[in-house]
C-alpha cells in the first residue's frame, strides 16, 4: 500500500496497530507509530486507544504510560486498556491504583470492572475485590455474564467459595465457562467431594463439556493431586467428541504425571496417534520428575528414531536425565543434535548444557557453551556460577558474579545461593559476611533458610561447629532437617561428639526414622572407638524402624547406561565385579587412601 503511494487514514492505522498488538510485535508497532507521526494526522480516541493497547500487549509499559499521560481526552476504553495492560504484565497493584484513580474522572464500563476484578484475583485481594463488587452494584450496572463470571472467579481465587456460590446461583442460565470456573475453583477450595457433586449436577442439567472445560478440570485435578477424579474426567472424555484431541491428550498426560500415575500417563501417550513435540516433552518431563531418568532417554531415542522435529521442550529433559545418570557420552550426542538443529543458542538448552558439563567436572566445556550464547539472562549467569560452585572454583565464580553485574543484570536470590555455595566449598569464612550484606543492603533480598544452611555448612566445614550451631538455632526454623544433617556431617568429620549428639537430637525430633542421622553418628562413635555407643545407636535405629533407600550408581559403557544398587545380586558378572573391586581396594590402600 505504502509502496504504491497510497496514504493510510485513521481507520487503516487503527487496524494495523491492532494487528501488531495481537501479534505482540512491538518493533512493527513502533514503526507504524512513527509513520502515524510523520503523516501529520490528528489522532482521535480509536487511534490513541489502539496505541496504548499495542504497547501494553507488547509489554512496553513505559511507552504506554508516556502516551497515556500525553493524551488530553482519554475515554473509558483507554483507561480500561491501561488497567488491563498492567494486570496482564504482572503489575496488578498498579492496575488497581489506576482503577480507583479513574473513578475521579470517568464511570467504568463492564470491561473496566472485569479488568479490576482480574487484578484482585492475581493478588488474591478479597477486600479490594469486595469493594469493587460493591462499587459495581452502586453504579447500577446490570451484571452481564462476563462480569459475573469474572466476579465468581475472583471470589474463588480469594478462597471465598460462599460468595462465588451466591453469584453462581443467581445466574439465570449458567454457561459452560461458568460451570467450569465453579467446578475448578470449588475443587481447589473444598476438595474432591465438591468436584464430584458439581460434575454430577452439571450432567443432570444436560450441559456438555468441551475441550476448554475438560482441560480446566484436569488442571484442578493436577493441582489437588486427585487421580481418581482425573480418571472420571478421562472416562467422560472417551464418551465425548474430544477423545482424539491432541490438546486434551497433552492435558491428560500432564495431569496423570503430576498425580504420580505414570502408567496412566504412558497409556494416554501410547494412544495419541498424532504426537507432536509438546506431548513428547510432557511425558519426558513427567518421567524426569519421578526420577525415571533411563525412561526419559528411552523416549528421546524413540523420538529421534521417529524423526520428530524436536526443540528445547524435549532437549532440556533429555539433558537433565543425562546429568542425573552421569551419562556424559549420551549428553554430548544430544548436544550435537542441538547444534545440528540450531537450538544450541537457546537459553534453556544453554543453561542445561552448562549444568551438565559442570556436574561432570568439565568446567571448560561449560564455559565454552556460556561464551557461545548470544543472549545471557540471570538464569544463564547463575547456572555458570553454580557450575563453578560444583567444582569448588570460588575465584572463577566471583569473576562471573562480577561479570553479571557489569552486564547490567541484577543477581537474584538463587544467584546469591550459588555464590555462597562456592564460598562454602572452599571454606572462605572471611567473605560470606560481605556477600550477605551486599545481598541485603544493595539488592534488598531477605536471606532464606537455604542461605543460612549454606553458611552453617561452610562454618561446619571450617571446624567452627559452635558458630554454625548458634546460627541454625537462632536464624532458622525448628524443622530444618537439611541444616542439622549438614552440621552432623561436619561434626562427624571433625570428631565433635558433643555437638554431633545435639544435631542428632534435633534430627530425631523431626523424624525418628531418618536412618542417615543414626549412621553418621554411629560412624563418629566408631572412629572414636566408642563401640558401646555404636551398638546403642544401632539398636535405637532398629527400634525406630529407620530405613535408608539403597544407594544407586550408574556407569555408561558403549553409549548404554547401566545401573547398580546396593545389595544387587542379579548382575550376571557379579563375581568379576567383586574381584575388580577387591583389587581396587588393595591398590587404593597401597597409595595411602583410607578405605
């Protein structure tokens, strides 16, 4: 159009700006905005509203704010777009401030009220939600279905199911979305009995589910870990016209995975005829979350064999599985696949590769991956610092920490956790105070129990057990199993039996069946030659029925991962393995290792 010399009018500009907004393409939107300014056309409300909406939907809040403040005649549509934009961009508090300010100038319409109610839902702010509800009633607006549905959702999100039920009962003819909202919200607040009741009532009313309502109810089931109810929904899906829907299939797999029913998830996966990369990613992530790493790699091999076009959705869980199985060769092959497909520059894959190589002790490879990434966010920098911590490279971790700040990025709570871990691994007790002060004073981050546990671990490693014990007793909660186990390990290392007993008392108070605590303290007594105490502790362990999951090890041979567990007797080469271990035992003792 422009190439033919035709000048766009206000209507054309409005249409194109709306298209940019829907495509979330801020670059094109800014280009159109520039052409609008060059055209000399006087803007009207539709164009101004479209500009605000475009910048808001593209996440350019400051550009939208500047425009909003520069326009002299803002109508209710502009205010609504501005309020909705702040809510959609995670700034619900500012959205509500704008709503109350708007009341000084204009009367809100239905959409404005709905936007404000959504902000209350995001914040779970029942008080402001009820105030907006009251303002809505006073304004004499007829409550249309959209506003009532939004009101109902707000009350459910704010755990006020009675108010939600009152609105639901006043609906003359509830739509499917209202039923879905009510079922999902009531399930989360009241549990499975309410889910079954409303589901039955809905069927009696003759309301048929669609793919959106099915996925909404499945999400409620996964949130509440309700596998029986998920199977009920599954049976209804099989009876409906949605049975072969790929979107429904992925929701079912995700729900069963989160409800710890991987057999059901696998069954659904097997019956999906047209599997896309998203479905492969969901099932792989499910197995990964359940610690079934070999199954993840098996699925990866199937995916490659079936020539499925892959992306970070499947590459990331496959790399994490390699990391958990210490399968470096397999991980490198997946890295090659990422390189060949052009996904090696993806930040999610990049952080997984950095984590994998550093876990395998190959920090130079992790550094090369880091350097090749064109864009580096906080997650990437933090992954690199974590990798340095894994290899006890504190000075290199400090270098990356400084580089991150030089790049203009703010370290987050996890970044400081990784830095403190690196500090802990080398026992740098002089630096942790500076890091903690920098975290609190400069960045306003409040230390968590994990930060204090990390410091306690560092003090314990350095033999400063009393300081570590004081820190745990004064700065952390009573149910801090991780902190006390870490300190008990330090007590065992340094032969501090008195403080070790104190740690064990804390551990037993939290969980009498925690076998690792008994074993560590028994080892400390054995090292000190106090065999009577060892027998007493082992008797206590047995009487408490304390049980420790058998250890598991993995080895990669010829691109295949083999697993071994303590006490395993099924391996056909068990005698050869024991002979080899015996020879290694003798060789290690010969060079001075205590075995």
